[in-house]
């Protein structure tokens, strides 16, 4: 059953075309092919700074992510961040809301959590 779940097409979950393009580049897959959960679930670092990304919808499929750098984009809000995230950079965006952190964020043991977030004009 797990194999079937990992082969579900998640391409449409990436609603921002710039984030979708970045994901295709990271997984080194042609844009004509679907993105499956298995394509992204083992990725532990996601460095997508400076790509004009407006939405991180689809981020929830990166279940192994420990580092996220989404600085220098056009984000105004953030989705719930993955519970395993240890390092998070999100400066130079247009954020107007405080980020949503997974309920597991404060209960998972971790050595260091580093974050850098700034808010845009209100």
C-alpha cells in the first residue's frame, strides 16, 4: 500500500508555477512528467531562494526536509512548516503573517534550530 501512496501524482499541489519549476529542476525530471510523492519525500535540503515564488503549496510533501531557504521571493504567507525542519531562511519576502509551525516543532528533539524571517510592509 505504501508503494501506491508514493506513486500518487502530486504535481497539481504545487500551485505556484515558479515553485513547480524549481521542484522539477531539483528532482531533475522533465516538466512533461508528473511529480510523485516518491520524487520529493527523501529531499532533505530545499534551497529555492530568488525565484519569484509566491506560494509554497506542495511543501508538505517534502517529509524529510531539514533545511529550507526560501529567501528573496514574493511570499506573503507561509504554509505549515515540516516538523523536521532545523534550519529556515525566509528573509526578503513580503510576509504579513507570523509563520505556522507544525505542532511537532516544539516536541521533536533537535540540536539547533536557526531561522531568519523578516516581514514586509504592513
